C-alpha cells in the first residue's frame, strides 16, 4: 500500500487516497541523478520513499545555493502542480532514491473533477512543502553575512 511508504499519503482520507493512488508511478534512480534542472518543463510531482536529494537554486546574480536536502516523506516538483511552465530549481539525488511521481497536469485535472477532495489534497501538499522556505531564508541570510564580512 502506498500510504505505508510516505507520511503525506498517511494523512489522506480513504477517498483522497483512492483518487491519487492510480496516478502514481514508481521511480528508482542512482546517486547523482538529475530529476530536473531549473528551467526544465515542469511535468511531475515526486514523493520520496527512500533516499536523499538536494534542491539547488541559481539566482541570476549569484552563485548556486542548496535550498534544502530532501528525505523520505518529502515532496518536490511543486511547480508542476501549480501550473508553472518550468521548474524553479534543480533537484539532484544524493543517494539512490526510491520515489513515486505523478503528472502535475493529471493532479490538476483530479482537483477540478473532485473540488472538495482536491482542495484538501492541495492543502496537505502545501503544508508538506512549506517548511523548506525557512531553510532557504537561513542559507540566503548566511551568504549575505559572509559577503558583508568580505567587503567590511
């Protein structure tokens, strides 16, 4: 059962779970595999079952930074769900990774077809993704401080 392998899925109602389960496909990659690059077409949402990956971002005016490290239970590829044309960061496996993925377009269709369950699913996805922004702010703050030290 999918829910036994991911905390996000455990929180779904039986109906939400049944709606999502048919959309998932298994993905297995080795270490150092690029899931996608910043600017690639945003197609899939991923749920990590096992392994670790890094989310990296390259601002136009600075060096690439690691926003966060993802582990079992984490979700990435949110751009595909919100309808962005492209991903906003790179995601690269740090170890072998076992994951489920689904097409963002398929999830958006499900949400339109089942608005009540879809709203609950989106809320749970947003909650699962939101803690990462704290890590990103801390790392950006650290970079700014180190640049100020060099200039100061």
